C-alpha cells in the first residue's frame, strides 16, 4: 500500500498552485487547516485504492463490489461493472494528478482497460451493466437485462473521454491510447437506442429485444446519457429527443421549495425532497454544473439546493434516527440494512442509513458540511467505518449495523468529486471535449466553458 505522507510545505505549495490555476475558485467557501487538508488527501488516496489494488486483475476494471467481512460472503469476485469503471478511470487520473501512482503506471492500467473494452461483449456499441472480468462475457444484471445498458455505458464514456483528453497531446503511446478511446466512443450507437422514438431507451438485448421497455425521462441521474447522445459525432440524436424524451416537452419543470431551498425540476420518486444524492453526482463527475443552464434549470443551483435539503433533513431528523446531525448526514442509494435502497429525505425513503459517499461526493456543493462529516467519521468512528478502500459503503447507528463492504459506484464519485472541488480536474477535461461543447450548444445549454 502507498504510505500516507504529506508535509505542511507540500500542502501549502499545492494549495497555492490550485488557487492560481483553477477558474472555479476552489475552497472559496471553506478554508481548511493543514490537518484537514492532510485528511482530505488521505481519504482520496485510500478510496482510490478500490480502483488500483482492488481492481479485477485480468481486465483492470472495477469490481462491482468488495466485501471485507465474513458476515456477507462475497460471490462472483470477478464480476466487473461498466458504470463503476467509468468512475474508476476518472479516479485513476486523480491518482496520477495527486502522485498516488506515476503517469506511466496509470497509462498502462488504462491501456489494459481499453483493450478489454475493445474485445468484451457490446451491443450496438453499448456495453452491458456487468461482465465476467476473465472472459469479457456479459453477466445478466437481471433476467432480461443481458444486453446493452446505455446509462451505464454513458457513465463509462464520461470517464473515457476525460482519459482521452488527458493523454491526447502526450507522447506516442499516450496518443495511441487516446485514439483507441476515440474509436470506442464513435462506435456507440445512441441513435439505435431511440427505438424509433424521441426518447432514449435504457436497455436492448439480442435475446429479449426491447422487452425491458424503459424509456428514460428526467429528472434523475441520467442527464449525461442525453448529452452524450447529442454530442456523438457518428450516431447522434436530434435536439427533440432531449426536449421531448428527457424533458418530457417541458413537464420536467416543477418548481417547489423545501426548507427554503428552491428546486426547479421534478425529481422522480416517492420523495418530494429532491431524491437520493447520487442524482447530483453521477452526471456531474465530468459535466461541470457551474453556470450550466438550459431552458429548464440552472444546474448548479439545482444540485446545491438538493444537497442542502438532504443535509437539512438529516439535521431536523424527523424520524429520530440515532446519530443524525450536522456531522453525520447524507442519504443516497447504497447498501441498506435489508438489501439495497435509494435512501433519500422523506418518511418512506429515509431508513436510518447514512452513506458516506453522499456527503463526501458533495464537497463541491457543501464543502464545510462535508468536511465536518468526514472529520467526525474519521476521528470519532474510524474503528467502525474505515477500511482498506476508505469509508465503508453505509452504516446505521440506529440498527447498530456497520457492514465492511464497498460498491464501485459509491467509491468512485468520492475520489472524483473531491478532486473537482479541489482542482476542477475532471470538469476541465470533460468540458474540453469539442463534441461535448457542440452537443450542449445544440441542446440550448450555456456554460462558462463555451467562452
């Protein structure tokens, strides 16, 4: 394991460099002490290890889950995930940027991943939710979900495009890697997944065809899929697919206010409080929400207010769960006391389960509140919450439930969004893609990155 060392001089120099180069004015809302900066780096580095030491060895991809304890014996340790690996390749870039690994180490791992993706099962260019890492053969996510998963593919592409941009002007080996990624991107048939309509469909299977029957409408975690579909240089979709499918001809707009924080969009589900927090994370690991607007919303305002509603709900704690408060908050999809659940504010969706990824991946939106939670978990609850890949996925003090288990889709956003808060690295990379800029403009978005 990489040792955790960071001198005060390194902290100060790094902090000054970031402030001088980052246009998003990182740390403008919270000034961290040197001790907090060191903790910040340790959490990033330990969580990064999920995608480095913990990766499936044959493919280099992210395992769907890793269980440390014996209470929940892990099955299928070779099952890998497409969306979680998209978050993971972004984490590898953070690892290079922060010096957790060398640039050559990162490139070599990414070459292995891209080679796997070139030969693994694909369906009209889209990858499945799961594969077996040794073979590249699809593992069904459910009975009829044994083909292409366009949402998970989009999470993977978001990461791969960041990798392409990172290496595109590098040496000859790096440029080869970037070009191979570009080929994979161009081969995804977004237009096929329209199924002849003005919506994008989540799934297609060569065995079950369109029987999953899941057209994707907003608002939820899937915005990035529509943006990439509009941005594709080879299999793009026209703007009406976004406006009629995702935005439902304007019905996506449903203004409300919760705890004096306004929301502009209809957040789907049973909760009127903004939904689970991964909706403010997954599409925005690369898509920079700062100043991002279209006819429906200001996405920085939407995401920040959703996060503040989540935080405020946990402070108010109307269901009187043990431990909730300003230093212990964050409701999102994760493992739950009974299975897996999309935890969110609301009487039905709040099950007394805190998921550290919710607050940690929200650093860009709530830096002070996120730091307070991270400090508490590390200083006061480390013996129950901390393991080889950072904080465990979820816990409940009410149920005295502290499973030692991880999920790729929860660990990845921690590394990436903490870095976006710190330096804006992944935001700059993704928003530098010329196709993405063109696609966003075609859909009527504005962004500071267009200037």
